[in-house]
C-alpha cells in the first residue's frame, strides 16, 4: 500500500482503520505518510467507487463482516 498506489486497496485500508481501528483521519494520514485531507478525499472516492463496482462492494462487505466478527 505504498504512497502513490492508485488501486482501491489504500482507500479500503483507510476506511477500515477509521471505522474499526479507532483512528481519526489525522492519525491515519500520519501512519500512511499523507495529509489528513488526502485521507478524507480517498475515503470519499472509495465510497463513490463502491457504489459503481459490485465486486469491490462485495469485497468490502466481506472484510467488514470479518472485522465485526473479530470485535465480538
């Protein structure tokens, strides 16, 4: 998930850290070597991509399901 990577993977990672990792956007940005506003933009872009791509949406759904199960 190196800086400059153009796939959805970085966005998925950011979203999961935000939703399930208890991190705010500033902390995620620091961890990933980017500005917190870039985290916000990527999370928004991921939401748009997810609405357009059923496979991506299904993948994210499976990841979320596993993370939710591990928190119980």
